[in-house]
C-alpha cells in the first residue's frame, strides 16, 4: 500500500492557471493512453483538496459526458476543506479539515490494502509529505508552460529525497516521471 501523488503538471511546475483552469492540459493527450487506467485500478481511497473538488463541481457536466458520471470514482474519498461544500450526488465523500495524519489511518483502512491517491492539489500533497506519509510522486509533465498558477508541489525537496524510478514518453506532448520518496532522509519529517 502506497500513498501516491498522481498529477499532471506544466513544464514550469504548475497544475492549473491562477483561476484553476486545466484547459492547457486537455490538448496534450488522452488519459486512456496513459498509465491512468492501470493506476486507478490499484487505488482504494482518494484524498482531494477543496480547489480540486470545486473544479469537479464546476465541470460536473463535462465530467459526466466523458465518464458517465459527475463523480467518476468508486473509491471512498476524503475532501480536505475548511469550508462547507455541496455534495456530489452518488459520491462516497467525507469532508474533513485539519492535520492529514488524523485522517490517513481511516483512509488506509478504507483502501483495504490498495493505494491512496492524493488527487490534488499541490499543497495537500505537500502536507502528506510534511507528515512523512507520501510514498510516491507520479508526474505527467505536459509540453506547455503557464508562467504562473497553482504550483505542483509548494515545498523545497532537495536530493536525495526523490528517487527517479521510471520515465515514460506519452506521445509527443507528455512524459511521465515516477519518483519514490525516500523516508530514510533526516530532512523528511
């Protein structure tokens, strides 16, 4: 069982534009031609930040058109937010706030031996890292730059904490990088 941060990022390290747009990403490739189908089959629970969840709410119609449901996940999900957010009908979601350590054990139990996916955003993944709970980063890097926006991973992480385990080209617009997070480093709490 791993806690994994699987996401797409621009070349200059942004997940989305300042206004949470992902329009830059969609022309770069088809999710079904990536490692996503295999990845999601190994996921037993999700952690999601409020900005990512609100993006799902705003784009419920297009998500439903593409996947058949406004909430395309069958796994239980924990949405981290300090605000009250509406529920997506049919979704198995718990709204939580505070320290990720307090929720991680619940997520592990619900995942039943499968992996936990930090869906987004970058700061939430950083909180799991800060707590020593993040095991792997899977980054699909797109051939685009945004100049500014929502950062991929707003933490300083210096070598040798991240250990590159694989590189995979996905067409002409994306590359996937996989990193293990080494926990034996004293700088990684």
